């Protein structure tokens, strides 16, 4: 199903022609926003991953409840979630502006293309890496205490405490749900509202 159901390919605007020739990721802004929303939604897996850690890993790495621990890797997931969610909302706003018109001037075309590429990079790269790497490190406890020791021997501490900074798994889960569902909802409203 295409995001541009009203679009006739034989009647392309100057903006569409320039975009087709120069955009880095050849997907519509709404489709890119959906990917960003999905990445942000994956951030909600932080709480369940930590809550289901094996008892041996909990005892070896946490002095209290794991869901209340202030973990450094959760900050990475949280940064990725916020980046993906913010980029997704930016892409939705860009699509709304383009759909409502007027047609961008020649100077604005390049500004819009640069904005779209920047938001795509923030969402896909920063968001994807933050959420992906963070979740993999959090999930490393599911491989057992031996796997954690191997990571530590290589200089990786997946459950390093952040102390006073409140980066708890519950916070990242809530942020993932809010950002992910917010972006996905905005993409539906943006397409249906046109």
C-alpha cells in the first residue's frame, strides 16, 4: 500500500523530481517515520529484558530490584528511543507540511531534502544503534554469568550503575511505549488526515 494514494506518477512536481534524484533513503517520509516509531517502540523491551534475567545474574549484578537499578546501558537505550521518536515526529511534520502545500520554492527544496536526510540519519543511525546495542547488552545476562564474565574481560560492563542519574529500565520502557506509539499514531493521522 502506497503512502501517496493521490499521487499520479506522470504529474511529478519539481520537488518530487529533485527528491527522487537526491534523497539518501528512497522511502516516503511517512514510511521512514513508521520505521523510527518501530525502533522507538523496541525501547519498551528494556523492562521485560531486565525483569526476566535469570536469578544467578540478578544475584551477581544487582543489590536491589533490577527494574529500579540506574544502569548506564539503559541511558543508551533511552537516548536511542528519544532520537528515533523525535526523528519520527519530525518526519511526520515534514510530510504534513509538504502535503498541505504550497509547493516548495527552489531554495526550500534543498532545505527540505537536507532536513529529511538529517532526520532519517538521526532516527535510523542514532536511534537504531542506541536501541539495538543497548538491548543486546541488557539481554547479555540471559546468556548466563559466564557470558557476562567474558564481556567484562573484554572491557564491557553491561550492568554498570549510573548512580544518581535516574536511568531505570522502567523509565526506558515507558519512554519507548510513549515515543513509539506516539509516532506510529501520528503517521496514521498524517496519512488519513490528508
